[in-house]
């Protein structure tokens, strides 16, 4: 028999036949080990005991071990006090630090370890509070926006306090990751508000991320695109991991100091209710906020509306007033005319209304009016309301041509894969026009071109341009228009032409931009190499909102000048030009206005053409009056076809 068993008091009692239960109990109870000291409130969860505490713990462990009987001895039934003491010991042992840090540094530097623990806990709290409070728009981020009291923090604390240990840690990870995901969504919203003046659409906008990558490649090159994508991925991982770890950290701190955490949560909850009820403010900022919950509720509603939008749009798709009209009765009022629908990228109302841009734009439009009048043309102008702002040209173009409100990518896919006729395809349907497209911004396959009813499409690779890109713009507007003249419009003995022309030089980022040169010097476009060298650097321009607006205005002026000069040079008595902006520019230029109006102008040599639109209430000339009628862009197709039906 092992020496340990022979020396145990219970074994001796059994050998001598003692039956006194009280004596047996007293003999069986080992010396109660000394409780380990409670961990310091400020210590890190993984902090190791100081050497003196470790020694005491070791002695207690030895005493406890000496009370364990040998497997050959008959086990004693523990009393209630023994079971309670054992449970307390297990609980205290579970609270003991499990590790000593890398290379045991926590044991060697306990004060530093405690400071690091406190700092980490504070940082975790700050991270989560910032995630809950940060707005989803850059223009709303102010110092005051972070001096508020979010009710969601109290709700999270209550949830973590009522859960048992294992479930608490799992829920903390899930909630932390969710807060991180919502922070990523807020960042996406910031970017979309800066470019499209609307939040990110969780249902339809994922495809736009690919377009954003292409834009980066065109603007900063392939290496810049790759670096940006890698940076975004790393930032995403950091946000998700950081928020999850922060939530776990705070849940552990609350568990170690549960009584204090419960009292603090109750007090803060009462304070929040009082502040919210009384609308208490500090420095004009409402202290109690539920902004994060409102943000989530809005996103849920946004998703629900997006999912239901498909059915609504399909019903609208089938309503077409001209679907059953015989081809020989369509657009008879324009037979024999060349009709050019020309979009000027980002040509918005701000270019004509903003006091810093209006004077120069007025000069450009006045010069354009003079050119047109000298060539025998007249014009009238009004306003259209675009479905998009900042970007999304293809949505505006399809809205204008299809007569449907194409406000998102899902609608665009639906309409361009349908049999819905467009304004351009109705021209094609008559058989009286050759329909062509000048789309210099297209640099890859564009299957949607067939939907728009274009007999021939000239993209950036088919315009004969051998000059440089101007930032995003593959072909300067003046060259695109000259190519249209050379490839289609200037041909002899041709049929009337209906053309859709996209002028892309005014596309963001507006730097560097070209300027007009003598038309007989354009050649193959290599002359623009020197012009680009003389241009501005987009990196420098975008450091200043004022410079961005200046370059934007110059880009619009270049597009308008190119178009009016072309009309003066190549237009004839049968030319009818309809030109318009597709959307307002980005908020950096517009100042964040919600106005989505764009100018539209019809230019014609034949006075009968403008006589037909006299009832529209438009303004004579290239500049619409401030109070000129505003027509929704999706209504233009039907109005135009009705007006020129005969």
C-alpha cells in the first residue's frame, strides 16, 4: 500500500475501527487552502499572479492534493460544506489567469501588464462607441457627433450580462462582427453619398464595385487598382476582427466585475431614458440617441423596397403607348431630318446656377448661341429631372430613351433584356433612318447596344483615335464629333441618320482636360499628347474643392464649345440636335444639393421643328430660364414622339 494512503487520517480511522461520525468528518476535512487574492480590477484578464501569490496558490494546491484518498481506499461522501467549498474553489480557479503573456512578460512586468490591460479595455470601448455613433455621411461627421449617448450600448451590455459564460463569448463575437459589418456598410454609404448622393443599395449595387475598380484602373493604373483593392480587403478584415475582439474584451471585463457592471448599466439606462424624454442637449447636440437603430431600420426598409421593386417595374415595363403604332405612323414630323441625341457627361444645373461657375458658363453659352445663329440655327432649352446624380450615366441614358424610371442596376438589367422599345429603336423601326452610336466611353463588349436599336456602334477603338487618354476619358469630345462626321455624317448620298452620341470629356475626374483646336489639325489625335502634358494633375486638383469645381466648369465648357462648333461647321438645314446633361456632378461640385435637374436643348435649322415644341414653355437659346418647366426624364420619350408624330 502506498505510503500516501497509509498516512491519510481516513485510512488510519478505518484500520482502528473508529465509528464516531463527527471524528471521521473532522479527520476527513483537510486544512482549508488559503483563498487566492482577487484579481485587481485594472489587471488584464490574462495577467499572471505575482510570485508571492503563486507560492501561496501552490501550497494550497499541495494541501488539497494531500486530502485525496488512494484509489484503494474507500471514498468518503463529501458533506454539504465540502461540496460548497469545492465549488467555490473551482470558480476561483476558473478566474485564475491562464497565461503569462509572450515570453512571460506579464509576470516580469506586472504593473505594465495591468496598464496594458486597462488601456486595451478602454480602447475596445472607444472602438465600439465610435462604430455605433459614426454617421454614414462624410459631411455629417463632426466632433459633436461623437459626444452622444447611444442606447444600443446599454442594450448590448444587458444582453452580455444575462448570458452564461460560454454563450456570452459566442454572442459577443457575433455581435462584435455585426457591428463591424455595419461599420463597413457605413463606409460604403460614405463613398456612395460622395459620388451618387445616396446610400449603398445592398440589393443592387454590388456590381458597381467592379465598375469602381475599373475606374481606379483607368485613373491610377493597374498597380494603383491592385494596391487599393488589397488595402480595402485588409481594412475589412481589420474592422471585423477588431470589433469582434473588442466586444469579447468588454464582455469579459463585465463578467469579472459583474455587480459593478449591473449597477452601472441600470444607472446609465435610467439616465438615457431621462435625457431622451427631456430631449436634453449639450452644445446643441442631443445627448441621448438611437441613431444606430434608426440606421439599421432604414437599411432593412431599403432592402425590402429593393426586393419588391422588381415586380413593380415589370408592370411598368409592359405599358407603352406606342407599342401598337404602325411604323409608317411613327415620327412622321421628322422624316428626312438628321436627329442627333447627344449626352454631355455630368452637365448639371449647378454649372449654370452656381455663382462661381455661372459667369463663365454664360459666356460659353452666349458664344455658342452666336455660332448657331450665324449658321442659321435656333434653339430652345428646358430642364429634365434625372433619376441619378453624381454618376450612373447609363441609368440616365436608359431612362431618357426607354421612357421608364431606371433608378438602379436591377431595373437597367431588366429593361435592357426586355422587348421594351426605346426612342432610338423607334427610329430604327420606321426604316426611315440609319441609326448609329458614338460611344467613346465603351472599351469592351457592350451587348446593351442592340437593345437601344443602333445599326452600328463606334466605341473608343473604332473612332480612329491614336492620342492619349485624358484621365478616364478615352477620346476627347472634339475628336469624337469629327470622327462621326468622317465615318457617317459626311458621307454623300446617305440615308437620314439618327445618332446617339456620348460626349465623355466632362466625365469625373475632369483633369486633365483637352481644349478645342482648329478642326483641320485633329489628324489621328496624336496632337493631344502635347495638350495633355500641358493639363493639370488630377491628384493635385482633387486636394481642393474649389479647384475641382473650376476644372469641372472648364470640362463642361469644352464639351459645349466642341458641340456648337461642330454644328456651325457641319450642320445643315436638315440637322436637328437634342443635347442634354445626363446627371448632376458629384457632391464635391454641387455642395451636396439634392437637386437632380439637368439642362436640355433642341437646336434646329428648320423653324417648323421648334414651332412644334412651342407649347412646352422652354426658353429661347442654349440656357434655360431658372423658372423654365422641369420634366421628369422618363416622360421625355413619349412627349417627343407625340409632338413629332406628324
